[in-house]
């Protein structure tokens, strides 16, 4: 049990490859400068601490294989204790010795810690691949080298974790996006049960099935910025005319996402890609992200991780604790036959409101 009043807790799983941990140590020395902190290195230490209502930085060194063995022991404890991070705010620094695995590792970490109650700030991940080529643009913008950009990014992340506060409002504005057919979509049927428990709020629903939703073609930066500055996109249509204004006015974004081949549906994916134009001129750090994911067989966690990487890690929506309601149902309407579904729908609605009311 932690007894001293530290600014934050550093969860830094022990890495057996000592020669590959030096860079992470340098990043942390810069990032944590000026803060007091307690460090957790092992599963045994993790079990001893009360990690509720804390500011937490997860800092993980990955070898060439993308695996940190001590982390998997900690991960097991997190998944078995669904309350261990209640009220805590987190961010992640992942340092790799490969061009691969840092993002996939971080997505899994965030989902598991989030389902145990940890809120993650918008853009909670700072990752260093072996070459640090992922910092080319940041380094150019900061007028430094890639290692300098890595260090500054780590420092900026810790500052955001330490200063994060929930933005409360008396009547939160909730935007729900979907691309389903109401009569047969289990995701929408479940959303309607959740919605029935949402009180003292404004709810707007937009179907991405209404009209043609064209996917992003990757316009040049200057062109995308130009359209973003006037609140639209090259393709226009429902995304520009309805979704962009609704995003800007909302406090909460809810996505109803059926699992299509272990992925979000094409229209949801197109929305995420097209959001880039608006993101060029607007950041979403104070907007909360929630997801309702229903799989016919399995894989809801994969879809939830897509929402995490695209909208939390990339587009800066913050991720409230237990952001996703994940269920398994096949035949239309069968989601309502799941044992305890009504109670979970009510709990999920309360969680949405608790983050904004």
C-alpha cells in the first residue's frame, strides 16, 4: 500500500534486456522532471498498491519481439481486478526496439486498464520505434531532432495527465453516430436501452447510412487544412453538413459499432478518416468518447481497440473509464435476451452522465 503523497505513480514493468532500457530512462528523466512519483516494477509491487484515484504513467520498454514479460503478469492482475484503477487518470510511454508492436501493445494496455476504471487523456500515447522515424514531422515542427521531439512529447504528455480535469455541464450534449438499420441492428437496439436511462441531457442521433459517405482520399496537407478552416471537407455531404457541426457542439461522442469482420463498419471507418479535416483546426481533448460494440460471435475487444487508436490516440477525444459496452448477440433483437443486459445498460448510461454532469 502506498503511504506517501506522491504526484503520480509510474508503472514501469521490469525489463530483462537491460541494454535496451537506456532510452526509456532518458525519456522518463525529462518527462518526470519536477514531479514526485512512486515506481512499480513488478507484479508483487503492483498487488501491494492502491491505484485508485491516482495520476498514472505506464512506461514500458519492449524488446525486439515487442514483449515485456513482467507486463503480462501485471496485465493478468488488471483484467482480474475490474476496480483497480477507479478514478485514476493515465497516459502511456512505450519504447520499442523494432518498427512494430508499439501501437498494438498500447491499444491492448489502454483497453484493459480502461475497463478497470482508468480514464485516459486525449492522445495518451507517446511511442518510440527503434528508428524514431515516427517523430519526423514532430521534430520538424519543434525545430529539433527526433530524440528531442520524443523527449518533449513525453514531457507534454505527463503535463496533460497531471492537469486533466473533467469538464462538467448541467445538460451534456450527446452525439450518437451509427450506420445500422434500426429494426435489425443489435447495436442500435442496445443503444436505445442505454438512451432510455439518459436523463437531463441533449441527444442527437445521426445515421451515416443517410446519403453517400465517401471515404477520405488523402488530400494534400494544405488542401485538407483549407477545407478544415471553413469547417468542411473536399467531399462535402453528410459528414461536412451534419456531422462536423454536431461534433463541435457535442460534449460526448457515442459510436454504435457492430463488429463487421473484426472491424468497424465501412461508414464508421469513413467518418473517422474524414474527421481529419476538422481535426486540422479543432482538437477534442475535452470531449468524451464512448462505444457500444456488439459482435455476432467474438472480437468486440478488437473493435473497441480500433476506436481507441483512431479517436483517442489519434483524434484526441478523452477516454472515460469503462468507455465501451461490449456484448455478444447474433440474431436481431437477441441482445435484449442476454442475462443482466438491462442492468448493464443502465450502468453504462450512468457512466456516460457521471463523466459530464
